[in-house]
């Protein structure tokens, strides 16, 4: 049943992404970004809203949960401190953590036997996705980087990164073959996924392209894994319980973002928004790693 759901969802991802590719061709950036914000502010936020419940489930004893909560809050504080002292390093850390997290979600069940190399492969895959997105939206990327860190990156650097990362990705199946490592990768499908994403990144805006990957290729599969961990099954009740548990966190997050949007000027709002994303992504990545151990 699990395999069937996974297979069906992969087909669903392709269909939905093609539909969103069509939207990116038919409509302008204003419509694209509106759709993107709806995706991110709904399922995107919700997928990280049950972190504390996962930690509590992972650490049944109160003292163990207390230690985990302390680590969780310490990571948030460290992220804020890093951005305050070194904005560009904070941006790099955010990209690297997100890349690892994206790669882990997509590949962790497909490359089980790679040992210590798994983390490296997760990061390479995630960085390839980011580089592909940045390459097709370099002007928008630099506008955000400039406003947050007073720095920019060159298109040439992104191109070189894409080439190097692509080489690493091509080496992986060869390495697995030589070392006789079992993998659960359908290479044709993986290439098809990347091609479809490239088309969306090329025709859509930066926000739209990011939202398509973040929500449909990452958040929804992550929610499915979290439901399985928290409730032991996928059914209407477990899905309903998951969203009920996430609702308060989601509502507070939305209320905070709306308040900040109207209370702060655009520059300060962008800074606060990135700081929130960084401070949430880092501990969430740690929680997901703990969940899958």
C-alpha cells in the first residue's frame, strides 16, 4: 500500500507540475506569485508546524524532551545571532541547510546503503535544484541577496556550480554500480523530474518556481512521512489530526506575517521574513533528521 501511494504521488507530482508549467506560460508574474504565496503560506508553513509534537513523540521521557526543546530553541537563537553578525554567512547556511533538507526528503529512501556519503549526496541534489532555480532567475536572486546581505553572485558562478553538481550526480550511479550498492532510483524518472522542474523554473518567476518545488516536491511528501511517524498510518483521521495539531502554529504564523507586512517597511519586512525562514528551517531540518533516525 505504501509503495502504491508513493508511486501514485510521483505521477501526481508530474501532472501537477506540468499544469503549473502551463500556468507559468499563460499568466503573468502577478498571478504566479499570488498562487505561490498561497501554496507557501498554507502547506509550506503547515509542513513544519508539528516539529514539537514530533520531538515529544521521539522523546517520551520528559527530561529527554526538555533537552531536545533546549537544543531546538538554541538553534533558533544561534540562527538569529548569525544573521545579525554575518548576514551573508547566514544566507549561505540557509541555502546549504535547505539543500540538504530537500535532498534528504527526496532521496533518503532511495539511497539507503550509501553510508556516510548519503549526507553529501543529499546536499549535492538540493544544491543542484537551487542552482537550476538561481540560473533561470539570477536577476531576482541578486535583488534579494543585495537587499539582505549587500552582496550578489554572478551568473558564471552559478553555471560552474551547475556543471560541478551535475558531474557529481552523474558519478553517483557509476559509483553505485562499481561498489555494487543497491539503489532504488529510476534514473529515467529522475531525469524527467529535473526536466519538468527546469521548464517551470525557466518560464515562471523565482517565487513561483521555488513554491512549486517547496510545496509539491518537498512539503507534501514530508507531511506524509510526519503523519506516518506521529500516527502510524495514513487515513482520514490521521490526516485530520495532523492538520488540527498544526492549526494553532499556522494561525499564529500567518497572523504574525500579516502584522509584520503592514507594520514594517518593505526592506525591514524582507529582512524579518528571511530571519524567520532561517530560524525555522534550521531546527526543522534537525527535527526531521531525528525523526528518521
